[in-house]
C-alpha cells in the first residue's frame, strides 16, 4: 500500500521530546516501530521519502537515517534500491502471528512444571549487538540472567536474557527461581509486553551449550533468538535460547487463511 493512502506520521503523534534523556534518533525509531507492531503500518507499506518524513517529524535527515538503519538491522524495514523503504513481512504476516509465550508458560498450560536453575545474574555491559538492538548506549549496563530449564533431571533449554534495567529498576533483586521473567516484568514492574521477533536456527552445540544441556559437543540444538518489545514498541528484552532438540520439539500450528 503506498504511503499516500496511510495516515500522516507527524510531530504530534510521533511523541518526540527533545528534552528527554533518550536520543532523538531512538525516539524516532520507537515511534516508527510502534506503528509497525500495532499494524497501523502493515507489511509492504511504503514509507515516505526521507526528505518528506524528516519534515513531518521535524528532525534532520541524519537523525532519520540513524532511526531507519536501526529498524533495518532489526528486520522491521527494508530498502529497495530505486524504490524506497518498506515494512517487511517479518513481524506481522498472518502465517506467523502467534501468541507470545515463554517455555514455562507453554509447559504450565499442559500441566508440566519446569525446574529452573539460575547460573548467573546481575547488571552487566551487554555485547555490542545486544546494546544496539535494545537501544541503549554501548557502555550502559543491562540486567543479564543465564538459566537452565529442566523437566525432572533432564535439561531442555539454556537461556541468556538481557533486559533494559532502566525500564525495570531493581530487577536484579528478583528471585527468578520462583518467578518467570515475563511474569516479573508484567506483574512487578507493570510493563505491557507487546510483540516479539523470533528467529529459529539449527546449530551444533558449543562446549558451553553442551555442558549446560548435558549433551555431546556438536550435537544438534535448536537456537532461538528473540527481541521483545513493549506495547508502545520500545525494545525491552533480548534473549538467546538453545533447546535440546532430542528432548523437545517446537510445533507450530498454522492456518491457510
């Protein structure tokens, strides 16, 4: 759908605040992301040209380019040479629109309780690519937690999660052996979790993953990368998950129409 058929993204509904501590380019990417994850800008929607969009927002083209580059890196936008910038199919295609739930929530719905071992947790400086995805300065600390999920004595998943601690102050004091990450973010910190982008891959287990999951090094594992957003479209949490594919299969139900 061409951008002329969509509502105008202007300064008022973008919600930009030049007095806020958040960088202006991050506010622009947050505003555009919120239109995408809410469905107001559907897959294949074409954005206005950079000059037009910069004028609408009241920002420089350099600021707009940084915001768009972030969303391209996240997989929400793509640029086609000679044609323009478009919303991708990654997040909102009906074939992959599913309820956002965690492993523990999925198992609980089937009456299976998972045991959790917290291997490490605390405030850490994240890897560069995680800082960029979460829209935090590269030197800013975030909450990192490393856990192993088990059914009985069998490890089924290794999880590394990074959470923006500025959105959940005090999260490093939560006992995550007794509560889920999403449960704490929603219940204790009052955050509204909106959408997530998940990517699945097949990998060979590294020494760390093999040790955590009690499998042979090089054994096949299912790798899940996830970036979770608030309902307003702000990046909240990034996770790496390695699943013991000999113990757990991921089943997806799809509708043709």
